[in-house]
C-alpha cells in the first residue's frame, strides 16, 4: 500500500510545475481566479511573500 507521504510527494511533484505555469498566465484569468491561484501558491510556499511579522503572521497562519 502506498503511504500517505508518498502520495503527497507525488502530488506536489506533479502539481507544482502546473501551478507555476498558471502563475505565468494569470493575466488571462478573472480576478477571483487570480486570487484563488495566489492563495494556493502562498499555501504551498511557491510564491515568495516575504516573512510577515507580528499581527500579519498571526492573521495569515489562521486562514
């Protein structure tokens, strides 16, 4: 049986290049689609948003 960790690694290996390609084409998307893509990229740490401090860090970590 395939472990959950192996499944997750395979998913990330395949999906990361797809997400990065979508990032290149975000200008063709509707605003709501761009926001959804950005949310996923931030969650997956594929988009560098810096290192938020204080209130910003706590607010974003709860989303």
